């Protein structure tokens, strides 16, 4: 097949490549444009911000963990993981599916107690009680709950659920008894869970009494969750009291704080904020910062800024507050971060830079650009801003960095700009880096730096790199181009190295190209080396 | 003001009374061509004055082509919409910088290709990170695929092209842009566009070598 025939074939076959749908979603795109322009937000920004909150806590925590080490705000990440992936929270959420899961649990139970005989039939009979009138079903279920033999464990676990479905005046008491008296931990915990699902005030009283009387911390934590799900003002008040109660177990208080942040009213959150001031337990104070940051409280930003600005506070907590400020997608959060940025505390300024980069709004990025060009800002803060503009910024941000490069003298900052521009992946940025590498008036180290980073990007042609090689006069620069080509794991780069090795008159440079060709496992390189070795002597 | 009447042969007669009475017969296509350009200039001028209706008209004229290119490059409706949206937002924001030296469509293309190019690079980098993160699981869970057919192989081969080559290939061979248009859009000489297309095709030919019998038939 000739080239022309192949081109024709290719053109036809490629028509199916990512074939667009029949109609362009004109109105949808226009609506997005409209919204973005009126709200100062772009679809992409909204999307990139959304995963933190919409992917689910586990994934968001993973993202936080991934990003966080770069910022060294370890406390925040630990906090996030603790809340988002702890067994406690996870298992409590899992209880929501308990009705479905229970069948499976029962089958596991059967496997463990083979001597119990045909437990499937018994469970089926138990399940059938769900369809029966309460007067008939309840006595049977209560009999099951009173059993203590090993074969009844699975039946009792099932029974607490069935009893909760037959809601009568006795239900709360029966579940309360099961929660306190049953020897099986899972039966107790499930009884607590189903108590939280009952709408009655008696259920809340029952849960409260468990909190007061039980010694089992795990069970108390389940009670906290059950109360948070009840949603009544009394249930929430109990949570608040526990959060404030210095005599209560720390883990139980921590759970109460967490669920108040998730489910609480503005009054509850105000109580938490007040508690923060009176509390000397930093661990719980961290939990309050997190809880407030996750809440819908209108004054959350102001409060978090207050924590961040409080000189009496530990730096860890202040940094924590700055981090969580950045996770609130509000204008007020940006304003608060702006205050931190100009607050004069360098550690916090760096955290604010990161938080702003994660916020991603136009204003946030504008502030970051401001830091980059601010000659009075601390060099490390500027470096951070440069780094995050490179990571998260738009073409406009990259343009700011490139402008900035021309204006500053600091070698270190120039290096940071080169790296940041290379990381952004912006096309204009790549061209700028290539120009920089070519520019003989620039210091050699910076030229090499630019060349190295631009060379790492697969979209710069190996041929472009060799052009640079041909144009360059300096030995050191040529040597560096050879190195950059050698670091590209691609055939084109090998071919360019072969061209250099073939045509270079400088023996040292030629040997370098040959050396690096030997490091590849490319067939062409091997053939070329064989050719050199077997070249006839003259 | 012009009065234009066209016959079903495509010939049109343009008449005006200002400044002097004039009536001209023009060839098929002339009106669309010249009036289209004039219309667009007027639209751009109106957009510069902040006319929202004109923005919408300009958008309507170009959104299809932009969305198609974005879709071809991403294969994903959400991303294509996102890139198209961003292209128009940038264009409207920078409309004052549009001097009218080239057609508005050409200028828009240069913004659009830049948005797509940069966007794809970011997505690729993000996916690489994702991949690194999930590498173990992904490898453990992967199964060797059955021999892909030619179409699948072609898709994979195009996907594997460096973004710059892929952009040139898709614009030229799939969406029918000329090298002049590609050169303007990607800010490169026409010769470079041709060279890159040639390299892209060569790579694709090599990737499809084992199907030579099939495509030769």
C-alpha cells in the first residue's frame, strides 16, 4: 500500500475516533458559560473543587492525604483520616444497611455454629414475623431475646431489628433491655442503633440512660451516633451536653463533637465554639475546628480566622484552622485567608497559600499572584505561591510567573518559577522554557534547568531538543541536551542521539551520546553501536 | 442599506440607494462569504460594546466546531463541554485583544486548542498520579485483553500519540482543518503542521503494521 493509500485509509478509519454525538449540547454549554460569568466560577473550577466534597469522605481523605504531605500540615490530614475513615464512623454508617446485611451475617453465624442445625429455616421463620400482627409477633420475638444459648445469637441479632419494626409503646423498653442486658456485643449495638431509628421521646430517654449507666465505651459511641440520627432537639441537646462534659470519656466527647458538626444546628455550633475557648484538651479542640469547618454555620469562617489569628493558640491548631478554611468553598473563606496572608506570621502565610490554591476561585488565585509579585513577602512564602500557581494555576497564572521571572534577581526564585511553569503543562509555558534554554544571556544553570524540565515533558519533540543542541555554542549546554535526550524513554530521542553521535565532531560530546545510547535497550541503538564497533579500519 | 434578492440558481442581485443608486449581480456564494465576514465583524464590534445578544450569536456560529474538536480530543462529553465553555469564556474576556487581523474563528481556534491542549495535559498528569496510586491494584486486577481489532488498535494508537501530534492529526485528518488553520491555531508555521502530521501518520502506520493485510484490503 502506498503512502497515499494509507493516508486515505487512515482518514476514513479515523472518522470513528471519539465520534462526537449527533447534536452539540449548545444550550447546556451556554448555560454553564452564563453561570460561570455571573458567579465568577468556571465549570472546571467547580468540578475540580467538587470532588473534595462529593466523592465521599473516604476518597476525600485520600485526596487530602495525597496533597497534604507536600504542605507538611500533618495534623490536618491525620484529623481528616481519623474522622473520615475511622472504624467507628464507618461501622455506624454501615449500620444503615443493616437490614440488607443481616441475612449475610446470619449465614456466617450458621457456619460458625454447625451444631445449631438448620438455622436458615429458623431465620426464615423469624423473618416471617415481620408480616404478622404485632400482638402475635412481639411475644415470640421477646422469647427469642430472652434466650442465652449459643444458637440463639444470630436469632437475637435479627430479632432486635424485627422488634424495631413493630413499633409499640413497649419497643423502646425491649430494645433498651437488649442494649444493656444482652451478652452479645453486636446485639447490644444493634439495639442501640434501632433505638436511634425510633421517633419517640422514650427512645431518646433510653439512649440517654445507656450513656449514663453503661461502662462500655464502644456502646456509648454507638449511642452518640444513634442520637445524632434521631434529630430531635432533645437528642441534640444530649449530644451537646456530652461534648461539654469534661467528665465524659474523651472518645465519646469526640464522637459527639463530630456528629454535632455534621448534624447540629447553629445553636449547637455556637456551643461548640464557646466550648473551644474553655477547653484545654488540644485533641478535642482539633475536633471542634474540624466540626465547625464542616458545618453550615454562617460565622464559621470568622470563627476559624479567629482561631488562626489567636497568638495564644498553639501553631498546630492555628495551622489546622487555616487548612480547613481553605476547604470551605466560600468567598468569606478567601477573605479570611487573605487576612492570614497579610497577618505577618510566616508559617501561617505558607498554609494560607496552600489553602488558597486549593480553593481555586478567581480571587484566591489573584491573591496567590499577588504574593508572587510582592517583593516584601517572605521568600519561602513566595516560593510556595509559585509552586502552587504552577500546580493549580491557569494560563494567566503562568503568564504572571513568566513576567515575574524577568523582574526578579533571585536565582532561587527563578529556579522555582522554571519548575512551576514546567509543571503546569501550559503550551505557552513550554515555549517560554525552550526560549529560556536557548537564551545565551541567561545564566547557564538556569538554562540547563529550563531545558531539563521542559525535556521531561513528552510533548516537546526530540527533534526540537536536537535543534537546541545544534544552535548552542556552549559545550556544557550541549552536554546537557544529550543528557536530557537520554532521559526520554522514546525512539525519537534515540534517533536524535544517534544523529549526534554520528555527526558530532567533538569527541567528548560524541562519546557522551554513545554512552547514553548504550544505556537504552533500543534495537536501533544496538544496531548503531554494532555498526561503530564493526566499522572497517582505514 | 442593502436589498438582496437571490434566484434559485444562486445568483443574487444587491441593490442600494445610498450613497448612490447601485445594483450589482453577484455570483453564487459571494453573499454568504462576504456578508458572513461583515456580519462577524459587526458582531465582534457589538460584543466589544457589551452586547449580550451578539455574544450569543457569535457563540452559536462557532460552538459546533469547537465542541466537535474538544470531543474528538477528549472522547468525553463532560470534558468537551468544559473545554468549549472555557474557550468561549476566555474569548469573551479577551475580545478587546482581538484586532480582526484574522477571522474570529481562527482567533477562537487558537484559544480553543490552547485550552484543550493544556486541559489534556493536566488530565494526563492527574491520571498518571491516579495510576501510580492505584498501580498495584490495577495490575493485580487487569486481565490480558483479547487481540484488539483494527478499530480498537487505531483508537489506542491515536490515543498514544503525543498531544501535539494528536491535535494536528485530529484537526487535519478527522475534522478537516487546513494546515493554514492548524498553523494559526497552534501558533506554528504551516511546514511544522505538515511535518507533525506526517510524523503522526508514520507512527500510526507503524502501530497498525500487524494489520497491514487488513487495511491493505
